[in-house]
C-alpha cells in the first residue's frame, strides 16, 4: 500500500472519541503501511499534557482495543504523536500550532499535506474553521478537513458552519463523518440491491409495501444529558444515520461506483424528498421519553436534563420520495434510547399477491446491521406432514473468521480520508436536504410544545418504545415487523 505523507491535527486530542476510535484506527492504518515513516499527528486540547503523556495515552488506547500487539510497533507509532495545549478561541495558539505543524512537516517530509480533524464539542467547529482560515493553517500540499457530527443544529447553523469551513476548504476536501456509513452492512446495501437480479427486480413501488429502519439502543443518555437536551433523537440519529441508510435504500442505480456518481444518484433522489406538512407530522410521527423504574432514572431525572424537558429520546416517523425506484413507498423509521435491546436493522416488506393458498404472509427482506450482521429473506414453503404453508429464512451470514476481519467503521472512514475517497461521507447538498426535513418536523413540534398538551409519549424502559408508534402507518395492514 502506498505510504501517504501527512501532518494530521486533531482538535479534541484528549477526548473520548480520539482515545476509543481515532488512535486505534490510525494504528491499524500504520500497521498496514498507509501511514508509516512520513507522518506526524498533533493532538490538541486545553489540558496541559506533555508529548510523553500523550504517547502513554496512545499506547493505552491501542492496548485497550487490540488483543495482541507488537510493542516495538506501538512505541514507533506513538513516537509520531505530539501534544499541543490549545485554546480554540485564542488566536495566538493557532500561530504556535502552525509553527509546530511546519516543523513537523519538514522533519517528517510530509510534503505540505495536512488533515484537520474536528473531534471536539461541535459548538467550537465554527471557531476552529474561522481561525484555520484567518491564521492560514492550511499548507502547500493537500488540505482536508474531517468534521464530526452534528454538522449544525438546523439548516441555518449548518449553512453558517459550511461557509466558515468553505473559506479554507473546497467541498471535495470536506469529509463530514457519519460513522454508520463505515459499517459493513450499510456498505452492503448497494451491492445487495444492484448485483442481485432477484432483489433488483423487486425493488420498486409495485412490489415493496414499505421499508422499516430501526436503530434501537439499550443505553440511556448516560453522561451526555447536556448535549442531548440540545439535540434529541431526531437530530442525534435521524438527521444523519437514518437518513443515510434510507438514502441508500431508495436511491436510483448510480452510473458507476465513483464517489461523484454515488453522490449524484443520492442527490437525484433527495431532490424529490417530500417535506412533511404539519398534518403529516402530527399523524405519522411519534416522539417519546423514557420513564424511570425503581432502579433507573427517567429521562427527566438524568443529570443536566430539565425536569420539564420536552426533548425526545425516541422518535418514529415516515419518509417518502416523489421519485426513484420506491417513489411513494413509505419508509418508516424509529430510534430510541432505553429500548429492549441494541438493534440496528432494516426490514423491506413486500406486498401481498393473490395466490391459491389463501391468507399467507408475504416476504420480508431483513438486513441486520448491529450487533449481528446478516441478511435474510423470509419465504414460504409447504409444511411437511400437514397441509399448509410454513415460513423459513434464507440467510446470508458471515463466518467467525470473516467477522474478525471486518474493520471498525472509523478505520474504514479514516482510510478513505487518507486516500481521498469521499464516497462514504455526507455531501453538503445531501446534508442540506436532511436539515430541511428535520427543521420541518422540529418546527411543528416547537409549535406543539406551546400547546396545553404537547404530544410527547412516555415509554417504559427496556421495551419497544411508545405504543403510539404502532399507529403511525398509512394503512391498517401495516405494522412493525421487528417487535
Ligand atoms: C451517535 C449518537 O451518533 O450514534 C449516539 O450520537 C448513539 O447517541 C450512537 O448512541 C449509536 O451508534 P452505534 O454505532 O452504537 O449504533
């Protein structure tokens, strides 16, 4: 593999994301030779760490995520890391950072290539982008920037942030991370849809009744109550992960697999995204909050959460497109904290067709993303000893060895940043459409919050969420497949 010379600057270098995801992923890329001799990483954060202390942290992060490692490799890898105590609002600190980046560029022959990574609290993204620009931190080689979610809080703030970033980086150099796009089974959606005539030929409005996307989590908001209060499930999970999954499920076939073609096909679909009216939001969307039990807090009792909070920890709703292979087909989604189990899955429900056996189930195609990874088709056949029809599953699964080979999403996506492949990142024009949709729903809710009885369902923890979500469907014959 070609070694890519670069100086990488991570804002938020002492944080949880860097420790749990970025450092282990970078180590794997190092072990594969993608970055090797000619790279340096500057980790910045406010704390007064030393280079040595950072390197100890790097070593810990690798040991925590790898069963077996070569200690010399860990040591060599960590020696490429430098710590810079940095206050993102202090202009002078950017000058110090710039000087360090230049020195390391020369020391490591990094050819003027620079990758910036915003891995800290999103409220600082705009400030960092502004100072990267006004303090001229970009260099003479390639300059790329990776931006964590959330990218804005609504369309207006996302537009503002985008402008601040675009002052130094053109769209092709902006990598907006959605870690769901690095997941094996999410990356499997397009090959599944387009390489199997069996599936490709049924992927249309005539055959598909509805599609259901469930991203349920067992954990509550934990220590993130403060952030969550400003977000809620719709912004936290639907604006990005659920929308990206649904886009992959509904987009037309791209002309080829180049990033530009994939984004063009996504855009063609998103141009026809139907923005819900107030009536549609009231009818086809449900928001909820988890209640407490004897042993657990309800959402309103969590730390940094208002005791009259109207922030949703659960949302179910509907997305539709006017064009594309599944034009007019309802794409239902739901996501929530403190649900029965951790489960990310997609169910594609086929319409019934008349048959001489009477009332039998139709077929469902299920794609399990997490924690299992598999695809199965529920099909009918005859019962063995008695008359009638039974249901069985045709499954596509992975061996233990194959599962062990699946890289972490962050490793995949970081590799893509190094090799300049933006296929699995969110393009600005996609993000804009997602925000338009989310803003429409949020506006209806904001208005509803002023009413005497806002529509906020409560739900018992560790079950399937609010009962009201069973009534969001367009027709009486529809229901959630995964219960
Ligand atoms: C993040 C959300 O983007 O995704 C979290 O901010 C959520 O609230 C997480 O827990 C879920 O990701 P995964 O990969 O565990 O399904």
